[in-house]
C-alpha cells in the first residue's frame, strides 16, 4: 500500500510511520525539514524512505506527492498544548492545522490518481467542556475557542468526502513516554511532586499509543469506515484519578495539586482548557469491531512505562503481562563468542519459549555465530532479507533482489564516471564482486542475490547513493542501509526485521502480545515497534530507547541476561487444593 504521512516525525507520527513500514507499505514522508527527517529515519534504520520537503499550510510542489497514493495520513501541525497560548500561538495553530488540511484537500482535488483514504487527526476538544456527561461521535461541537478550532479543522477535511473516504480522528491524551503530555509529566511525578490540576474533577479522555496505531490500521482496512471516530479509551477518568494512578504506577506520591490561578499564570489562556474536561466514549470505534489492547488506565500506563521509566525502572518490572512465547534478540554490536549469554540461554531452555536471533550478518557469518554459541536457533539474517532455519543450514524465507532489477542497477552504476565496487551476497552464503569498469554480469547469473554492498572512494559512494536513491528508492524498488564502513547495503524493500518476526510469529501461532524483543542496533526499530513488548539495552541510541517499552540497567550481554532473566524467571504457582 502506498502511504503518505504528513507529520511523521511527531510523537504519534513516528509510531504510525514505523508501523506502516513494518507492514510493508511504500511510505513517503512529508516534512518541513527533509535533511533533519532523513537523519532521524537513518538513525532508525530506514535510509531509503522518500522524503518530501514543504510547508503544508501553503501551496507548493509538495502537493504532487499526494498523486498516486493509496492513503494520506495527516498528523502534522503545531501542538495545541506544546506552548503557552497567546494570540500569536493561536494564529500559528490555526494556520498550520486548518490551512494545512485545506491545502492537502486541494492536492487531492488536483490529483489524477487521488488517494482512496484521507485520515486527519483532530481532538476530543471538539466537544468543549462536557463535565461528567458522556459524549460520543454524534454529540455536537462545543462553543468555546478550542471546539471552534477543531470544528474548522474537521470541516476542511469534510470537503474531501466527494473525492475519497475521509476518516476524522478525535484524539484524547495519547500516552507515550517518548513524547506528548505524558513525557512532560514524568520528570515531575518521578520526583514525587505531581498532583491534580485545579479541582481534579475534570474528566480526561486518554488512549495508549498502541491503540492509536491499531485503530488507524483497523479503520483504513475497512472500506465502509468514514466520518468521526473518538480515539479514547472506553474508560475515561477524572484528572485526580489519572494523577493518582500515574503516581502509583511509578511508585511515588501525588500530593501537590496545581491551583487554577497558578496554572493560568504558567500557560495563559491554555489553562482554561486544561481545567476543562471531556468524557469521550469511542462508540463508533467499538462498532467498527476494534478491540482495545489497553482499555484500563493502570494497564496502559504499565505497558507504556513498563511500570517505571529510564534508569529508575524497578526490579519488579518484569515486562509483558504474560510470559513471552517468542523472544527475539538483536545481536548486532557484540563480539563472539557471547559467553555471558549462556546463563540466559540455559534459563530459556527450561521454558517453552522460542528464541530467535536477529542480525545484519550474512549467511556465513550467521552460521559461524551460531556455531560459536553452540545454538541451532532460527535467525533473522541480513537485516530481514533472510530467515535461516535452525543452525543456519537452511533458508526458510528469502527476499532476493530481482535479477533484472540488479542488472538495471549495475548498468546505471556503470554509467557513472566513478569506480564503483559492488559485493554480492547470495542465499547459499557465497560472495562475489564486480566493479563499474567491467560490463554488468549476465542477468541469469544474478539470481539468488539477497543483498549487495555498494562502495568505492567517498566521491564514488556519494554519487552511487544519489543515483540509487533517485532511480530506485523513490520507485519503492529497493530498501537501503548505511554500513559502518560507509558502504551502502541495498535490499528488497520488504527486508525488515519487524516484517520477518511477524512471519515467524504467524508460523509458530504466537500472538503479537506474546512476542518480546531485546533491541540494541538502530536497524531493530521495526522490532521495537512491532513486538508486543521490547526492551532496549543500556547504551542503545536514544531513538531505540524511545521506541522500546523499557531499558535495561546494564549494557551489552549483561543487559541481555538481565532482560531474559526478568521475563523468564519461573513464577510461583499457587499450591493445589486438596
């Protein structure tokens, strides 16, 4: 599916982006700063994602990117609660959000192949201050400034209903430790200084980020889904209940309320809306058949925070709510033999849990790795291009680069006035090489190649990367990874660790909720995003730690042992009744 995401670098956008990539979508990102976005995507292991630069609040060349997409998801715009409200800030919010949607709809209207679905994010602020009254998607808009903003915002999206299916998402407070309101609250609550806002009696409509991603995926896949949907848990709570539950999950107290006057002094006109509440009910989401992963606040916060955050995670934060059926371990960045991993592997052997390794190594190096570990473990190799059977002696799944496509790439590289060196990796473990001073090999000799490494001097690599990006990445024909040695690895566009573990989980009949991951390298972003629970090793990049549900106290192999022992420690069982 071809998907354009506007606002893909925001808290919600990043989650949606990685999920769509893990599902195999051909994703294009629309952003105000293409260079910054490419760096961010590269850090997450997604170098080849097409990136369009532009300001959606104004017409421009960016609008051509809408043409030919299947789905357009609009999550961009100035954050409503990010800064103190002023006349200038309100104008910025209106311009970025209302004008932004207006220009997207104009682009759809002008497209020769318009998308079939437009997804636009709004907010439950649409209903105004509803007090204790339960509101659903059929409740009319409120009469305050925020409600008017949301209504104008949605009205722009409604204009596209004659052109395509339009889904309007009215978001509650999204629970995500890596961004949004929860991230701002955590430092205060972790110090035991948190408390209710004002009286605390105002209702909060909240939702875990996992359910935001799940609902978008669910609604896009239903041909009849259109109109407004409340993205909020069925169990909204008061502000007092929320702060008390957050404090309990963190093992802290919440006894310092923020009086209304102090809040108004801190955030200006925004305080009025923070002291208001909406008790939104997701009636149409439930009618559409979606089952919430985290309908209860305590469970949602535990899933988002793993009971604690950062390096202060408690010893009793065991991970998933039930023992994993599969654990996939990212082994990149470690030297073999991994002697310190043996205790965790022995512990694993006493459970019924399947262990899967993931690595960027090719076939030969993966087989050697398994030999050094004395394991016959199913392994995701070559960044997801291969799934090797136990011991690496057989290939369960392969995503080879097509022989005709490879011939075309080599012919294009040969046209450059640079010496380009290419190394081929084959499914049988054999390696061979070619350079651009030679004619391309015959097409029939290029079958069975799952990955190539493109190198040369710095200038040659830069020109080769630019050529491959322009001619092949933008056409969604290949995916790319930057190697530590500066070479460019070129793979099939569906070669991703997240996609590979999905296939393994389906084959073993293990639901997503019981698939856990230990992630370390940036290339495991797909694993961190897709698995039901993931823990990053201490020392992993901020990107990976932000995507994971937890971080270990120890780095390296000690961290792997820590994660495994916490998850797989035998749990006490109740004595049988006589």
